[in-house]
């Protein structure tokens, strides 16, 4: 999923094996590995249900400030669903379910970062 957050582009990735990451265009990265495994696998499962509504794409453009793009990569193709961000956030979009699943991944990745920071502070 690509979406704007505070002037930055946020990209959330998840693979069927449960690995996930968050990338921000300002260079901030959470390469989460399996830190959000269950949420990542659910995100992939939810996105797969919408594959029939996605369009094939050979490009990966940046969404405008009022858009969210849901990318679905299969073994041999890339598909995209483009949606209005206000529609998704106000829950008027049929793709809100994909957004919610991605949001769970983001939350668990940030939780993992906070746990790692706390553990590091205890070891100092």
C-alpha cells in the first residue's frame, strides 16, 4: 500500500510468509521481518480477495495527496487498486478492509520498534 502521510509517501509491504516492512520517503524504514507476522499474513489474504477488482500495472506511480494505492504482486504480474483516501478513511470505500489490514501491520511494526527500544534501554 502506498499512501501520503504528513507530506511523506508511506509504503507498507507484506509477503505471504509473514514478513513485512514500512518505508517512508524521508528515509525512515522499519524492516520488520516477522515482527508483525499474523497481521502481514492477514493483509495478504485480504488483498488477495480484491485481486479481481485490481487492474494490471507496469508502473508504480506516486499517489496524490488524496489517494491511496493498493498494490498486489503475484508471481508474474503487478496489480493496483487506486482509491480516494478520504473515502477509505471515512469507511465509504469497499477497500477500507485492505487499509485496515495494512494499518494493523503498521501498528505491530511500531509496537516492535518500541519493544526493541525498551529492551535496549534496560540493557544500558
